C-alpha cells in the first residue's frame, strides 16, 4: 500500500464525501470580505452555497442592483478563492 500524507488523505476523503459543500460554504463566509471588500461584506446579510449556486442576501437596494451587474466577476472571484469551479450561478435576494 502506498504512503500518502494526512493532508492528501483528508483532501481525497472530502472530494468523495458530502462534507465538501459544507466546508466550501464555511470558507466563502470566511473570505467574503477579502473577496468583495468591507463595504459589500458589511451590508451583505447572508451568503450561502447550494448546488453550485451562490445566494447573496442584502437589504440594501442599491447594493443589490450593483451585485446584479457584477455576477460574472463574483463567480470568478469566489471560484478563484476556493481554488476550483464551485460556483456556476449567483442569485441576489
């Protein structure tokens, strides 16, 4: 049997398990301010990843409108931060 590092074993386990989506959802919450900036993070009430869709909740109308125009950029930034193509669509609520 080949030897692998504990880190590689954990990564392999996560790729095959259903826990990966939950971990990615936690990662996005942790890096949201870095990705989008302090102002957007401050007025974003909630962010979720469900089935490759990023849901962004905000109560600020102008911000909601601005985020609608930036959907493609948001997808690029989030996927880059997570290190793989996780997000395929963005929904602003």
